[in-house]
C-alpha cells in the first residue's frame, strides 16, 4: 500500500480482483523506523493480543556460522576457528575442507576433519527461531486455537511459531510493517530545512521534471539516495539515462535477481539505447501476443505483475492460475511448485497461439527467472518516487540531506565515512567535527550550512550522559575548561574520555592528549549503581605538560576508533608517499588513461559483493582521497587471495583498466593480483584503551595503530541492503 495512483500508473489489478481468488493478499506498508516501533503494540491493542502476533522466521546454518558453532563444540582453538570462518565462502555451500586449508595454510588432522564433515551436514538446517523483519498476522479467533504462540523477547509482543509461508497456507491475514530508513531520513531532512532555512518543503508538490535532478541521476551522481546508489545501479544509470518517473520505476526494479536471471537487463538497456539513437527503432518481442503487456519495458519482463500478464496473454492462464504461479515464485521453497506450472505453460502456449516448444521454453525461462526475486510495478513506482524525491533533496538541499543520512545510520549502501568523503570531494557540504561547545546530541546543520557531527556519534559514550552534557551546556552556558566540563557535564569518566579522544574537547585543552591528561587529573564523575553520576569538584587544573602531538596516522586511527569516520586526511593520502616506488595511479588518473592500460591502485574498501548471478565474480568498491574505484575480481583471483578480498580494509590491486563503450563512461579495473596495505613503517605512540582507565587497577594496555581494528564496516552482499 502506498500513495501511488493505480489508474494513472496502469497497475495490474488482477492479483486482487479476480473471481478465482481464494487467499487473502499480503499487505505491505513502509513506515519511518520510529513509527514502526509504535505500530506493532498498537495492532496488538486494536485487534487483541490473543488474535495478533508477529511472524516467525527460521534462519538456517550457513557455512561460516556452522564453522564457528561446531568449532566451539569440538574444542578447536578460537583464533583458528575465526580465521577459517572469515575466509569461508558465505554465498552458498562451499568446500569447507578447502576453507580450512586456506585459513590455516595447511591440511590439518585431529578434529578438523570432523569439523569439515559436520559443517557440510549442518548446512541448511534450522539454526534457531527468529522474528520476521516486519510480518504480523491477525486472526478472527484466538491464535492459540490455531497455532503455537510464545512471548517475544520484547515485552508486550508475542510470536507465532510459523513462518510466513505457513501462515499464508493457513489463511491468515498477514501484514508487513517495514521500517524504511530513507523515509526517516527524508522526514529529518524536511524538518532540518524548515529549521535552518525557514522553508517548508512539501515533497508531494515538488517539480517531478526538475532538469538538475535528472542530470544528477543520468550522471550517476547518486551516492546516498534511495535505491539507485549501488555500483550496479550507477553503472546502469549511465546507460539507461532515465528522464521520467516511469523510467525510474523500471530503474529501481531492473537490478534485481528476477530480471537478471530472466535475461531482461541487457536487452532492455540495448533497446532503450537504440530508441534514443533512432526513434523509429521497432522493439522486438519474443511473440506478438506479448507486445501489449511488455511494451512499457521494451519487450522484457521487469515487474512481477508482468509474469501474470505474460502467463495469461501467451499461455492462456486464467487469473487464478497466473496468481498461483506468482505465489509459487514468491516463496523460498518454490522450485517444485514452479515446475508444476511448467508443463501447463508450454501446453497452454501451443493451444492458445500454436507456439512451438522452443518459443514457449524461451519465454518460460524469462518467467522462471523471477523465482529469485522481482518487484511488483506498484513497489517499483513507490520506490522510484522516493528515489526521485531523495535525489531532489540531495541536489537542492545537500547539507540537510547529508545530515539526515548521518543521523539515520546504519542504512543504505554506504557507511557514514564514505558519505562524508564524497561530500568533501564534491564540496557540496562542509563537515565539522564533534565539539563539546557546539555539537548537539545528533548531527546538525548550522546557520552557515555546515554539517556538525553530534556527540552521540562518538562510540563508547553513553547516550544518557551525552544528552546530559548537552542539556547542561544549554542550561548553564558553554564549558570553559576541562575542569568545568568534568564538574558540570553529568557524564562519567569513560564517556568523557571517549569524547576527548574524538577531538571534541580540543577547544578546551588544545589537543586530544592534553585533554585526556587533564581529565585524568580532574577525576570526572563516576557512575553509582542505581543513583546516577557523582560529579567532581570544580577545581582548577594544572596545565598539561608538553605532550607530543598525534601524528596524522594516529589522529586518523583515533577518528575511526571513536566516530567511525575521519574528516582529516584520507588513509590513502597518508599511505601514498610510502608507495611512490610502485606503479600506483589515483582514481582521477584513471579518467585519462586509455582502455586496457596495466595499472596499480590502492584504496579503502567500501563494499564487497558476490551476487549469485555473477558466476563467482566479486565486485569491490574502494575509494582513495580523490574518488571511487570499481574492482572486478575474477573467480580464480578470488580463490588465490580470498582472505585479502574478504577481510582487508585497505588493499593494493594490480590489473587492467576497462573502459568499454557499452559501459557509457563507467570505469572498472579487472584485477590480476591484490594484497593488503600496511600502516606507515614508523614508530607509533601508545594509544591507551580508555575503558580500562575506569577500572580500579588502572591497567594500561597499549593498542597498536593497526587500521584493521577501527576500519568502518563494509557493506557485504551476504548481509543484504540496509533499509
């Protein structure tokens, strides 16, 4: 359900309005994250707790989880278990014996062969009972009369012990309440615009033909926007050049397993490019009967609705039969159910149109591809609209949009670090670090349009103590010294030390190390169980001794350790002088080099993807201080360097530059060799583990300046997209 007009968008209504309909349709609703949390108990209250419940899910053992769990049971060394698990292939059932050899460097005897055998047997078995991401069922009679129910982990909720397919088979009304991060970000952005600029934006009334917005979309300048921000989408945008909301409806639906496996992506793009070059080009169709239903998508099946329409138009399916095919494709356990429709499809095509078996099979392959996953057109239209709205906000209100994205993390394809670096490179938003006298709890936009990091962005600082620090500053005025901060803030020692190590106290002490030194003398408040924080006395503090300033690499590591991003020098900018003797180029150099040039390049890994449709190829996105780089890692290179590809945050890759005409300007590097990059070979100062300082024994544990321990999280295809 959405605000999309089904008549204006020519949505197919046969799924819901046909005489053969015997089951209730699922109801999907997208809400901002905070609204969803309020709706679940409201449904319990509205329909009664005995007649509504959350839907269960049954996660199964994957290779990495099986290695970790069974390795513990077998008593194998934890470090070796983790090394094997990290190097294991998470995308489907791999060769566990090979994973052990890669992870440990050699074949092992003893209990390791048992781990191999048991992990392979455990693959695919249910691991535990979990909660569906948003599914709820509503019943006309008490659920305990129909299915097993148990209390959920969160108070006031209960869980049905059936998964969504079983609930559907039982005839329950199922509602999916989905928390959409971009809806929350858009709401935050609109509120921030009203607060900082005095403008009230109504996204339902913005111009939907804004030339500047479409220029950004066509140039793939879409980092951070909804649905069209991934590297695959960016590559597709350069080729499809969307010009309308209808084009965006198709765009958000095309980079999905259904259209990819069904062979729709390249034909659609090719037909669109030919039409742009020659408006008289006639789109080919696999059969003349398909032209009315596939005209909008240029002869290809992009939407789930088109599966129903193709089955009805080509194979003579009734609306009920077509809906049965769609339901079979929407299930994870659909292979057998889909095959049952195969013969009916081929025979129906022959009976209805006299189609030969080869044509029927070719069209069936297009249909069967959607057993992976495909969007209904209504879904694509709603998401396409939100993609346009978020791009419009990014183009016209960049600082407010970036601020909203940072406050809603984690979400989307990129971590906050990549979003910040992109804003710095594009110079559309200036970012300022956290500051105890300037920052609010969340990120904010100041009167000059600069984005200020919030104190709540500091990892390790308690949320209630950060809120108390900001509230006291608003009540009693700015903090004038570390002593003033320690005596008034209402925050304990660990939180203040993390805030100081993030650089938020530099204005009070002149640097991170002097701030930590003075905090140690000030003895800030300690939390007392069940009472609160005992504040320190507002005593004058001695001036800190002359302490060596942090080196750039140390400051960068401190930034990542505390806020997950750095606003200072990029890691590659610090490493580049140490790599001058190599054939190293930057992302900017790639724009001027010819196709098939041998290159070497280094960068910070932003995302790794190994889609099941890519035949073992791994796609890596990394960035240096000047831009982003697409790496294509072939299966043989991945097998040779699996641990590096899967776990190293900073990598150095050698390969061949690809600038194919069909890519419409996209630049890739086909990787031949890849390795991890190390920190500069120089003496690093000791970094004290702050949490240890709060303990009575005051043990000080030096921590290495190894970037691996603080690198930002990398979005992996195995984890899925964060909504």
